[in-house]
């Protein structure tokens, strides 16, 4: 083996290793390249399908035109035969026979073209679905790989940070003092606010609010024809007065 051949093989080996490394570091780029390659192939495939569909449409048009021509020939043959123009009727009959033979051939070719078109169309749809499923699987796998890589990176970072809580004693003590001071201030403000509130008035408003809520509920259930359960069946909580339709009627 010559020197240049050996150098060429070595160069190809290094280049292959470089490309493989790039692919391993960038699987997203590799997937996008696969998508683009598939799209390019589908473009050519669809062009061939469109050409086949065009042939089918051309055959359909030919069959329509020849069918119309055949019907016209049949009328002319009958008319000339009735008029005694047998020679012309015979010539037209020969033309009609050739035309029907062409129609038979065109009809067969149309059936074959349509069948081939449908088969290739189904194949294209299946290939599209398989490719999309494969891409979805690879994307899920890539997501799982990224999660594992992130976990491994975090674990490696934690293993490289070795410290004890005691090493932060002064800082933690400062935080503790600050929080204690803020707690005392907040607790004092809260107590002052509580002492200034008339608790009995709050309880009365709360009781009134609950009564109005129950009255609204009873009105709604009554408008819908729903039977309201008695206070014994509802078993209300102690200290909570329930107002139903009966009580409202009494108040009215």
C-alpha cells in the first residue's frame, strides 16, 4: 500500500471520528438532518404520484371523448343503414369497432393506473406515519437522556462541594438574629391589631354572613324544586343556625 493511500485512509479515519463526535454531542442536529432528508424524499415521491394522477386524469378524459364519439358513430351507422348507404354505414361500423377496442384498452390502463396510484399513496401515508412515530420515540428518548445527564451533572457538582454546616456558623447566627428580631416586631404588630378589633362584632358579622348564605342556598334549591332536608338530617355544626325556606316564610 502506497504512502498516499495510507495517509488518505488515516485522514478518513480521523474525519470519521470527528463527525461521530459531533453527532454524539448534537443529536438534535442529526434528527433535523434526518427530517430534511425524509422531506426531500417525500417531495420526489409526491411528484411521481402527481404525475401518475395526471396520467389517470388524461385517460379519464380520453375515455369520455371516445365514448361520446362511439355514441355518435352508432347513431350515424343506424341512420345510414336505414337510408340505404350501406358502404358508408360499413365504414362507420369499422371505425366504431376500432374505437371500442381503444376504449377497452384505455379503460384497462386507467384501472391499472388508479390501482398503482392508490397503492403508492397508501405506501406514502404509511411511511409518513412510521417516520413520525420514530421521531416521537427518539424525542422522548432524547428528553430522558437529558434528564439523566442533568441528574449526573448535579450529583457530580454536589460531590465536589464538601463542607459542614458548622463552617457557616457566623453567617447562620446572623440570619437567626435577624429573623428573631423580625418575628418579635411582627408578633407585636399582630397583637396590637388583634386587641383593637371588637371580637363580638366580628362574630356577629360572621353569623349573619352564614345565615345569608344558607338563606340564598334555600331559595335556590326551592326554585329548582329540590327538597330541603330538615335541620336534624343536615346535622349542622354546633353554634351554626340554619335558615331554610320554612324560616324564611315565617320571617316574611
